[in-house]
């Protein structure tokens, strides 16, 4: 018994601190690179201990981690420094979750009103910065910096995610696409988007690889569906051990069908570019929060706390980005916290999250369709400087209007390039019309739709 308490306390201490490789390397990138492989082993050991943490353990950890990021932001990030002064909030005296209510939730649009430097800590060495752009599920691309400290955690979280699903990093693993998910670089075998989309490559490389032994397949939601559809037709004898997807949501009924057809379980996780891992699905198919990564709240539209079981806006304070701290950040999803305990025995909270369902644009002349989040990603990656917000409107079976608010006027050449990019992504099956506008209004539900249909 005593030994267990000792182990638990040690794990708690480590989880509350920065990863050891960050702590020990100071300003030296080389030291970080030297320490991080063994640090990953330590952090992985710690996460395995968290399966035995009680609700009180988690609260204790979250208070410590919250206080750390609040103090850091108040001292080193000019936006938070000014705001805390304005609202008379002193992070040094923080000791109760309810004190957080003083800070109003902030949206992506509000962050975008200021230069990102306002949100960037001045005391963190540049080598920890990793530039990232969110795939705007609300059509508002945001460029910011991730912290390498979080990237180390992302990788370790992936081990944990596999364990929750009853899989292992030792499995025969195939990763499709997801080029921007660096945490998957060291797992199994990666097949790029262009590779798995190619008929010959699938036949000559991917299917033979999958036939070696049952594999754990990891992809984003829409790619997984498409790939499984192809596999069913082209290689019906392929057997999977586990299917895992991220990003886009797959409906419950479709998940059941997939799971039944391939005779294997299917799992997802919940995360965001800005706030990393938010939830992991366990073997009982419940989505557990990740309390070592963030403090997750559900609030109403006017910012008040919502009781357990009721749906509201997800608001996240992320512990692991010290470069650009996200504090009470409205990630743009609706969710509800469920206070029930899960049969798997873990005491972390469970959430109900209806998911970011990706809408699809169906091509008129073929059976293909394109995920709107895929299309949004291409706009985000190429036009985050030029375009502040955008929306697609499907006006007829073959006509798409791309409405956008520019940051500065686009030249004729730039407009041509933008049309070209859209037409190419839509395989020239649609006529694309650009429409510059001053405002894009949210729909009745309050959320700005990235795709509307006016057929
Ligand atoms: Zn569970």
C-alpha cells in the first residue's frame, strides 16, 4: 500500500512539472534533443500510473498546472499581463477553480484581432516555437506557435491512446495521410495521401503490407472511410486489428457497420491544433478527458458554467503551450460533461461530444466527394495572410461561391491563383465564383457555417 502511494506521488510530481527534458535543457536545443528520448520513456511510465488516479488527485494536479500557466502568462505575455491588470486578477493567489470565472472565455476571432506577438511569451527560447495553422472549422484560419514541450507530450499521448484502445505501439501499424501529425512519425509505416490515393500503389505496396499481419490502421475520419471502402472492394481478405481515426467525426451507425464488417473495434480521439489532446476513447467506447493536458470547462453562451450533463461551449485552458498560452479558449465545439464513472475504472471525466462532422461536397460527374475540412485545410495553408474569414456556398450542382473577407485587397493575379487552387481541389467539376465581402454572418445556431447550401 505504502509503495503504491509513493509511486503515485512521484508520478504526480513529474506530471505537474514541465517534461524533464525541457526543465533540464534550459536554452539549449541540443540538450533537449539529447534528453527527450529517455524523457519519453519516463513520461510514458507516468501516464501508465495515471490510470489509478482518483478524482482528488486530478483536481490537485490541475490546480497546480493551472496556476503555473496563469503565472507564466501574467508575467511574460503582454495580452494576458494587460488583461489581468484590468480585471484585477492575481495568478499568485490562485487556489480555486471558481476564480477562473473572472477571465472571460476568448474566441479565435478575438485572438485574431491582435498580432500574434501580443499572445507570445517573451521569455521562451525560439527553438521551442513550432509554427502551426489551424484548419478553420469555423472558416477563420489562425497562425500561431506550438511549443515543442507539447509536441513531446503529443507523442507520449499517442502511446497512451493506443493503450486505451487495447492496441500497442508494437502492433503492425499503418498510418494514412495526416502529414501534419508529427506525433505519428515514429509509429509503424506511413503512407502519404498521394500514395494511398494511387490505385497501383495500394495494390503493389499497401495491401501486401496489410496482409502481412492484422494491422492497426490510423487515419483521419474521411480518409478512413474512403480507404475502407476501397479495401472492401479491392482487398476483401485484409484483416485489421484496430481502427483509429482523428479529426472528422464518423456517425455512430456507420462506426457500427465498419466495426461489424471488418470484425474489429474502432476508436477515435478528440483534439485540436491549438490545445492538443482533449479526449481519448477507452475500451468501453467512452471519451475520457485528458486532465494532465488541460482544464476543460463547459460554459453557456453568456460565459456561465453549465451543470454536468448539459450541452454547452467547450472552453479549454491548455497547460503545455508556454510559447502561446491558450487560457479559457473557446475551441468552437459543443460538448457535455458526463459525471458518471466509466467501467474501465479510470476516474477522469467522460464527455459527450457530437463531433465535428465534416460536410461533403459531392462531385456531379462521379461517385467521389470531398470533405469540406480538407478543402478548408488547403485555404488555411495557402491564404492565412490574405484571407481573414471565408465560407463556401453551394449554389447549384455545379456552382460554388467562395465568399471571403480579405485582410488586404487581392490583386487579379492572386484571385486567379485562388480560383485555380479551388478548381484543382474540386477536380474541375465545379464552376467557382469568388465573392469579396465585408461580413459573414453566423447561422441561426450561432456558429458560422463553413459550407452552406442554397440549391
Ligand atoms: Zn473508460
